[in-house]
């Protein structure tokens, strides 16, 4: 007969947190204040599926939350995603029409221990050859880059 796997106090804390997150919605807002047309805007995420006996989260595979959006610049457009609270890891990428190739493309949030945030603000700025990006998770700035160079598109 197999010995029942013991669960730690950490497991029960995480299980309660997971239950709370399953009942929570969070907002991701992307705004283009730049002097350019942003295209191929993609938001990716990994959800918490459950809790291992040791208290670590079981994460799902990467999935596309929003893909292919375009935003005209100068603050005239933004897009908002209402996402499940169980998203614990997030990535973002965008391209510029006739400008820098994928000035930002990659994982910006990978902190499973901090699930308290309620909103994410992604602000694009600058010009077509000198793009800037600022990403805030809750009130914490996690990305603040200016004059971004070209990159290949990050994909999971």
C-alpha cells in the first residue's frame, strides 16, 4: 500500500491562494502613445492549474491571450483584456509598421509568488525608429526601456 503523500502548510496556503485566484479577474491595458502604428501585438500567458503537494504551482503551457491586434499611435487607441486571475506568467510582443522590428518581445512577468496584482499597464511610446516601452504590474515597473533595438519575435 502506497504511503499517502504529506502536504505542507505551504501547500494549504497556496491552495487557498489558487482558489481565490480562480474567482478573480484582472485587467491588462495596452496603450500606444508613440508616433507610430503598432502591429502584431501579442499577449501570452501561463495559467496556474493546481498545486503540487510541496506547495509549488502546476502551470499550464503557454497560450495566446490576444494576438494580431493593431493600435494607432499618439494615445488615440488602447486595448484591454479582462483575464482570469490564475495567469501567473506573462509575455508580450509588438512590431512597428515601417519601423523597428519587434522592439519588445519576451517574458515580462514570471513571479508566481506575487499574484496580488490586479492590473497591468503596457505603454508604448517614442517614434518608429526609437520605440520605448513601460510595463507596470500593479504599481511595480517591471520593464522600462527606451530606444529599443530590433528583435526577432518571441514565441512560446
